[in-house]
C-alpha cells in the first residue's frame, strides 16, 4: 500500500506504530514503502542500498517479479487449505528442494524458529522411539542462535543475552559447548544425548564459520555414537554462503537440516529436511502446522528457490563475496572480516559498530550491527561488484567517522 492511497502522513503512520505496536525493535526514522532488487524506497522515493536483505530473506532481490507473479497467480486459485488434500505447489516445492540438496523428506513450517522446533521434536521423537525415553538430550554451541520460541530459545547458547534473560528456565535437555571445539563435544557427550545441533556459520553470534576439520569431525563422531547431526541453516541456506546449503562446503550430509529466510522470497515459510530413516519418526499425528506448506507460500518459495538455482546465485555470492571481503579488510579500525559468500561480519577493534550502522543509514546504506564491535552484511544474492563498491565507499566513510567520534568522546572523558 502506498502512502498516497491512505489519508495519513508518514509521521502519522509512525505515530500509529509507536502507539499500538509492542516495540521490541529499534526503529529507523524511515518508512519503507516499496522495493526493487537491491534497493528499498521510502514514501518520498529516496533509495536505500539494501545490505540487510530483510535479515537475509530477500536473496533473489527485493520484490522479485517471478516471486510476485507466483503469489498473484496462486492467490487467485487457492491461497490456503487444510493439510489433507494434495496441492501442486507443495509437491513441486518438495521435489525441487529434496533433489537440489540431496535430502529424502521435507516438512514445511512458517518460520526459522518453527523449523528448528520441528528439528528438535523430530530428533527427540527418533531418540525415544529407537532408544527409550531418556534419549532426548541435545548438545549445542555457545554463541549460537536458533530462534525465539521456547525450544529453539533453549537450544540457543547465549544465557546472558537479551534473547534469554527474563524467559528462563527454558526447555530442559540442552547443554552448551564452545564452537569449533570437537574435544568439548566429546567430553560433553553422554548416553542420553541424541543429537548435536550447530549452525555451519554462527550468524547472530558474530558470523563465525565452522572449521572444516571441526564439522567433518562432528559428523564422524555422530556416526560413531549413532546419534544425529542437526544443522541449523535458517540463515546460511539457499545460496547465502556460495553453495546451495552451507554443509555442502564440508562434503557432509546432516541427518536433519532446517531452513527458512531465503527459501520464501519474502513470504513466511520454513522447513526441515531429513534422511528417510530419521523422517519416519514423524508418523501420522506426530507433528503438524496449520499454515505450514500453504499453497500460497509454497508457490512463492518454488519461484524463489528456482531463481536461486537457475540463476546460479550461489556462485554469484561466492565470487562477489570473495572480492568484497578482501576489500573490507581495508576499512579503518578493522580487526577481522569473517564469513563466506555474501554472509559477512566486520569486527572492529573498538566498539563502533552501532555508530557505523547509523552513519551508513544516514548515507542510505542499510546494514545491521551484532553487538558493539561487529557489523553484519547479508545483501541480496544478486549483488554485483559495483553494488559492493558503493557499499564499501559508504562503510569507509562511516567507520572513519565513527572512530573520530570515539576519539572525541575519549578526549572529553
């Protein structure tokens, strides 16, 4: 809806938001009215270069026309039904995903946190079905982030963060060990553990990639102990890291993998894929979702996933991201640039990340900060070298300005 189609001003829309919405987000002084490819536009037509990507959702570009057309066409035929009838979009999407990422079965959800809930439930159900009621514990990593509902929140290894403070105690059965530490996993293992749940690259934890030997070692350890490897690819999946799924970089296959964000092209959908052996634990009535796998979202997802595959956007993410990451190391005050493909974290030596984010916004570049030291970049996978160079120029100025501001603050202290 355009502002001109309402009787409100932009200021009144913002005031209504402040009055009626529970505010858990820091708002920019910016009303997003429309979008196209690499840009968001406000009600005045100002363009903002989007390196936030709807939190790694808009991987095929903002308002991708193939996705838009799929939504319109499907809405005219059938937007929702219950889960007993067969539907064309659901069947075709299931086939496309399972064949593309070499998994056997899929279950559709509405979001990433719900996908992780389903992954936890499937692992526990498999454990209790095959080994008894005590085989339900899951090892996860510190600094992980798996979502905001209670199971995924409890799996998250950030006990002192705002994500968990005030909500504990959580769901029992989770233990946390340092990331990239195979020895710690082995020491934490006991006979009641059914799975190890990890992100191939920790997103909210600071854009920390798993080391090759570590993730391959975890896979081997799971095989040795006859337990499950659960990979959270809600953010890393569907081309973000330079492969369709990040686990493909490691030449491994998980027992269950979760996904969401990019697979929907801007619509709310998530899923888990599993091996046939593990998937059998979800028998009739064992799990469900009213909106999961709706024809509308499946049609949009099929369009988005097909765009990623057919346009080789994973390869573009690899090539453009590699060039971009090399250039980002020249930013003032940088301690380290981490990531893979177009999932990039810039860690600064000083606590300037929020100032960098706000200065970049003032110069019409959208990025986010993870804590005081790290800026995260997750642009659409259609980003070009030219787009990245434009972002680089703004980040160069933003980091320089943030450092000057910090120095002035220290002098006046």
